[in-house]
């Protein structure tokens, strides 16, 4: 009996501006060649303005693909419906959602399946931070050797709308497990370091409350009889003087020679490993594995800097509520970050059939990411891009825990 050669894995992408969900799904599936006859999966990125149709679009797309084709739909900051369909895989993909009722069973199945080599993860940004991080930790433990990457979706246009879903319905997290090997790289994007890290003398970090950095240390020694030290019960101990954090950050702005005009042009980085300043030259690109970025959104009555965008305690950045360092960042173009990502992935010397370009933060373009993703494959495969709140990714070491990377970009290449 003659052996039948397996068709190579393929990846096709398409976009649509058609308003009717069923018609849009049919148009997209037709543009990628119709329903696949071989194992695969589909990703549908939905603009925020159509978030109310997310579950219908997921269902209609899955139906147009044959009814049982693994499909995940995600709200993105892009402007059009975008579909990516993989087919010809050497094994089966599986789409599933995680909720309090399903997480234990789904993660048990995930951990027991030795055929899974990569996992795409898409989260709902309205999920309470502690619950979200708990689930990400559970995924990390269930599949420690699997390449895991994804996106915290763009927020819904209206409260209560779903932002991640499969054809079976919504969840706080939607995943696709894949038999494909994967190469992924993550970088901070759309930002650059602004000066050196600042030593934090005082901070108010409580679970569920906006974190505030109150005092930044200086090299100037204080007076042992300082009134403030008496109030703290440390009179007689000479300490270096502290200054209000907002003032220290404003000084960094002035030193930028006009590159930064206000808090909206800045991000504030908290070390992922508390206790020391991450290694690296101030002139070199900062690592997403070293710094977690937050927005600077206000000044407290005492002159402190108030942060937003995440929960440092829930994310495990300040487990004891203490903070020692703060790194200012300024807004910058994301082009260099996308270029570095493409170079890193291309250097892995794989033969990918598909590319994803995921970004989370301000000033980042999914289209620019798609160009970089395709370049990472030496233009041999199409790329599909999406913009959300944060990239979801683990560290480079095997067994690293999943974390949220705000103001970051990621390129993922899939090989079968």
C-alpha cells in the first residue's frame, strides 16, 4: 500500500469590515480557502467597537469553519475583524475556557496531555487581578515545559461585554493548546529608560488600592534631630534625606531636555525581583523580564506619585508591600522593539508556518507588529497581530511562571 504524504501545515489570514456577523464570518472563511479538512485552529481578533458581538462572531466563525473547528475570539485594539486559520497540523488543537467551574478539570487535562507543545492564552482584563494571577500560576504549574504566551485582551466597549470566548461561550481566560513547537520573544516596547533607577524610601502599597511612591532617596545626609525622624521614632539615626517622589520624577523630566512634558509621557517601572536594581546599562534596552511597567496617573497630597494599570501585590512584585526601586521610562516609538524581536526569533533557525504579533500598551501598532512577525519568518509566512492591555508570557527559563507584561510586544513563531 502506498504511503500518503501528510500535507504541510499552513496559516492563512484575512480581514473583513462586513457588519453582519454571519456574512463577515463567511467572507473571512472564504478568504482563507474555506473550511479546512485537516487538523488546525482559528484565531479571530475583534475590534472593541464590536465587542458586543464577540460570542456571536466566535460561534458563526466556528460554524463557517465546519462546526467543531477549535476557535477562539478575542477583543483587540485593531480596527477590523481579522482571522487566522491554521490547518494541516500533525496533531489536534483544542480550544477551551477557564472559569471557577472548569479550571480544575481543564488544567488536569492540559497537564496529562504529553502531545501539547505550546499554549495560547487570552485573558479578560476585567477579571480581578488576584484571581487572574492565581489562574496564570495554576496554568504555569499544570504545563511547566510548554511554551506559553498570549494577550490580556483590550477592554470591552461597554461594561459586561465578553472579551474572550470560544464557540462554546465566554470565560475569564480562553486557551488553545497546540501540538506545534514554538519560539517566542518578549520586549518592552514603545518606551525607553529615562535616567537611572531611583531608590524608594517610602511607598504606600496595599492590596486592591492604587500604589503610591511617596519618597525618593537622595545622597544628602539628614540631621539626627530632624522632626520627621522624631515622629518615626528614629531620632538620633542619621539617614539620607528623601524628597517627594513627584518632585524627583519632575527633575527627571527636566533632565530629558524636552523629551518628556508630563506624566502622560512617562511610565514607571517596578523590579520583578525586589531587592536590587536589575543589571544592565542605562543605555541598553530594558528587559521585560526585569521591569513591570505602570502608568503615572496622579500626585498625592504629600507629593507622592500614584501609579495605575496593575496590582503589584497580586502580581507578586511586592509580596510584602515593600518597594526599593523605581525606574522612570519615557514614551518612545515601538519600531526598534519590533525589529529586535524579529531578529531574536529569526536567530532561532526554525522553519515556521505561522507568526503572531501581540502587543499590550500605548502607542503600539498591530500592523507594525505583523510586518515584524512576517520578517521573522524571512517573509515565508503570514503574521496576525493584536493589541491588548498586556502581553502574557513566562520567563525564558523552563518552568518560569506566567506574568503580565504591560507596554510590551511579543512575536510568536509556530512550527509543526
